C-alpha cells in the first residue's frame, strides 16, 4: 500500500496507550504523562495516499465518530530529528474509537515487540 507512495522517515514515540484489538493494535489518548506508543513516521510522496489509508482504517473526515478509527493530528517525537531541526513533529495518526479492555493493554507501547513475545 505504501510502496512508491511514501518513504520511511524514522521511528517515533507519541503520547497514548496501545491495545491489542485483534490482529492489529489500537492507540487511544494517554491517561498519564508517561503513556507512550512507539511507531514509525512516513512521508507521503503521493497525497492521495491519505484517502487510501482512510478507507483502509474505515474512516473519513467528518465521520470520525462512526468508524473504528479516527484520523487526528498528533504530536510525536522522532528518534533522530534529521531532516528536521526539532524532534517534535505534528503528524497524522489514527486513534481507536472502539471499546478497550485493560487486560489487552500493551504496556511497552510497542506492537511489534509485543507480537514477537506472544
């Protein structure tokens, strides 16, 4: 889906909590100031990719409350700030809208690490 339309920039952390929803994760807003999610930042070379991702996540602008996810602007901290001067960047992120169960919380905030262990 991303091939040729986006390129990997860096790993990043974002305020939030991560939950194992099914075979995929869901991020929700943080409860405390230490709640962090680990993810990746991509830069789009094709702006239409955002609409493709919205369809994949079953959301669209103005329909945020009805879908499983909603797309929001979210402040992240990239691991290495290059090519930017500051490690803080505002990006698009998809927040989970559905019910969560605390026993499904991924404490590390890292879905890939979580899947390797389970």
